[in-house]
């Protein structure tokens, strides 16, 4: 990407983020958008964003695709690898060449078997707390430049404020209440994807896209659409079939 | 109502106080008990913080009535800020027993995993008093935060499984939630019942819930009738 288009994209991203944060927004949707945007701006191919759960483990909350194989690599990253190191230290970690990264054999093997050669992890942090990490994967070898690391960090910082803003941040307890809300949204979305997988015969990535498209077209949050799908108040299997036949 | 006597020890509750602790630490309450319930209304006491909390839990189980059951059925917080002023229409027998204990107020917090209610936490205060809106939302958030750990602990002890897995992985990876959604559509039922069926199937076949869930997601197993 040339420097000019990149800067244009970057300022557009900040404007969009600022707009989102003043409106009623959906946390999972915001995080998915963030990870998609960062993937493009930083010239990587896929990405995922993980938040810490009450047991202190990282849970995947948003990713550039909900394809089962990608989700598996991203979940692997919650167990070992640069993303976990980033979470533990609160500092960005960039690995330019996974084939020479001997610290995390299982993770490196898994990522490389899917064609990825470098990975960049950015912490989501607020003051002293680290609440998760954003992880970008590239099929190319090479470390992120310091200015790219700074760009990822700036976007992640604004998103973190977004996640935690709904209430005044007074204590770590309230921070975890917001986190819990995001983690709950993710469980609801998974349950709703299951409903669509059964009623429309979709795979999980396609099911997610049907939910997201409906949410956008009806100006609703992913969470409320997921709620309605699970309660069988709305039936998206027709939308799904239409989408399927359109390719 | 059915329960396996082995699941409920003689003292009515296991003494693992950690899941009660966040409630005691963050809310103006005296005691708490955490109970995992499934759709057939069998009950598994996970922990109680003191003997009164444990007795309240036991009474709800014994009489099949009390705020816990309402919280499980509705997925909503149930508040009884003053036991003396309560009309006790909903739970007459339970109420007449509880009034003999030093209980001024009762709250029941559903434990939710997405759209599934896996059980409830009963909180009591020795004197009457309500929870503020902020405290109510904290109570619900803590209920969701401990849900998977509570159900995992109940399942582990039901299966007599000593495997030292962490409470959230891999047992509650995405497949379990996706399978719950698929089963609820297949059976045209609620998320809570679908999850119960998944759990019951795993239990009956001596398998881990995530293995069964994976079969459902891969369409190797269907619950359609």
C-alpha cells in the first residue's frame, strides 16, 4: 500500500472509531471491524482479537473470518505463542519469521501449516490492566516496522476505551463487568450461528455473515439479532438461502 | 424432581467457597450458595458460604420452590428485599421454613451462558435491604462470569472425573455453544433445554461434552426426533 492511501485509510479508521464510540455500538461488531481494518492497513491477511475471561484465559471474541480452521489457529494462539506473551507482558510482540521461532513449537507449526509466516500481537490495555490482544497474521516473512506497531497500538487503545466506556471506570471490578458483557455477546452469537447452521445448513462463517448482514440492514446490534434468532423471534434461514444462491 | 444422592453430600453443600466469594466481596449480602440445575430440575450444590446459605439452598431443593427456581425459569434476577413484607404467595412452604432462619432479604441470580441458564446463586442478607441498580447489574455479571466454572465443577463431580482441566477450556469452546444452537433448532426448544440434552447425552455415553458437541457441529449426530 502506498504511503498516501495508507494515511487516508488510517485517518478514516480513526474518524469511524470516534463516530462509533459516541453512538450505541455493538462490542463484537466494533472489534471485528477493528481487526479487519488493522489487517488491511498493516498489510496482513487475517487477524483475531482475544479478551481475557474470568478464569484469566484468552477467549477469541472477533476475527476476520469465522472459518473453523482459522478459528482453530487463533484459539491455539490463546494457549501458547506471541499473543500469550504479549498478553502477559502487556507489550507488543512481532515475530518476523515463524520458522525460526523455537519458543512455541505447536503454535508455529499450526500457523505455518496454514501458510502464515509472521505474526504481530498488540496488547489491549488500559492503565495497568491488559484486557486482551489483537493478533495479525501474514503470509509473508518480515517484522512490523516501528511506525506500524505504533499504528496498531493507537487503534487498539481507542478500541479499549470503547469497550470499557459504557460505565465510568472506577474499579477493576467494573472493567471486568464490561468484559463479561463482551464475552457473553460472543456466546450468544455462537448459539445463534448454531441455530442457522441447523435451519439453513450453513457453515459457521456463513452463518455469522447472515447475522451481521441482518444486523446492519436493520440497524440492530449483533447481540440483539443473536438473541432474537435464539428465541426464534426471527427466522434468518430465508435470508441465508438467498445469500447462498447469490453465491 | 430427581437427584442423585451422591451429588448432594450430607451437609448439603461442598465447601469450596471461591465461587461465592465474588458475591460476598462486591455486594452488601451476608451469605451465598451456588447451585447448578438442569432442565429436569435435578440440582447440584456447588458451594455455600455459611450454614444459613446452605440451609436456604437445601430448603429450595427439598420443597421445589423458592427464588432460585424462578431465577432459573426466567433467566432474570429475583429480589425479595424484605422477607417479612413478602406476600409469599409464590413459595408458601419455603417461606414458612425460611422465616425461622436469620434471613432478612433474599436474591436469586441466574447463572447464564449466552441464552442458557445453567443454575442460580441464592444470596441472603441477615437484615432487610435491597440492591441498587448498579449492584443488580454487578450481581448478574458475576453470575455470568462464574457460570461455566460452576457447571464444569458440577459435571466433573457428577462424572467423577479427576482430569484437571481449567474451567473454560476446552470444555466450553465454541463448539458447545454452536451445538446448543443447532440442537435447539432441531428440537424446536429453548437454549436451556437444548444444552441440558447435550449434557445428558454426553453423560449417558460417558463422553466429554465438547466431543459430543463437535459431532453435532460436524453433522455426525443429530437430535431431531
